């Protein structure tokens, strides 16, 4: 029998996908590109911070100019959203010479999170992290570009083999009746782009899984 594993801190109610705060109250999780000023990697990173209870949706979405920039979440928002603008050229998860998301998090949010960059055996690592209820900041390339999204679940076949990675994707509207709005099919195909990505919006494309960031709360 096929089974699906979804990380523990993801729920569905009348407001769509939610996570729980420490006090048990629900909060929104998903950001769609255009809601804030940033690129897909930024949106995905912020969703993960909500899911691991390192940040609140309300604090991230607040645009008040009166917020104290000394607080970690305000420093991070300034780093990701204000200083970098629209990130038109995207963001490296990690790069030895250029500024990157891992180092941005370590500069602004190191008291609250640990960040690990992984660039090998990523499918197994994604599966392992999700089984341990850790969302994963994933990236894939496709003909003409690249994209970042959040892995929140895994589908398994009758033999326990992982067949799909279930994702929250900032490129598309928030899901209302499922935990995910984008899927990476792990069936392999010939060529450079060995997997398929398909979405609630009907978009389907060949992709290649690239590096990931594993962000965990201290």
C-alpha cells in the first residue's frame, strides 16, 4: 500500500495549510512570490523558519517601519528583503566567493538556527530529514533556469521506496485542500533533467535536483 509522510508541524484547516505556534494557535505558512519583496529562495527560507518555529508568520509579513531592527527576525528581513531587493539573479544556497543564503542566515539568525549545505545524495537526505519532521529547502534546475521550494512530505510505494517529494512552492497559490502545491516525481528519465515537477497550476517540466539547505532550530 502506498503511504505518505508529512512533517508533523503542518496542518490543514479552513484557512489552508497552517503550522502551530508554541501556544497551540495556528498560523499561516505559505508565501507566494509577490507577497513580499524577494525571490523563490527567500520565500522558501521564510516558510521553513515558520515551520521549525524559529519565526512567526505575522512578524515576517509585518511591514511596519517601527519594528526594532536589533531583533533577529528584523535583521534577517533587512538582509533578505531590503538590502538584496528583488534578487533578480536568484540566490546561491552556498557559494565560496559570492554572497549566499547560508551565510545570510548565519549572519542574521545564527542564535536561533543551524544551517547545513548538502550537494550530494540529496534525494536520500531529503527523505531522511522529512522522516525526522524537518522541512528541506530544495532547489532544482530546468531548461533555462532554476527554482527553490520547500520539501514537506514524501510518498512511498508498496515496497517502501520513495517515489515523490511533496512540496510547498512559492511560485503558486497556497494549497487549500492538500498539504502541497507542487510535486517532484522521483521516477528517473533519460537526459540531463532526470525527474519531473508538476504543480496544481498544471505546469509540468523536466528538472534536475540540485543542492539543499537543512535549517534546524537550536
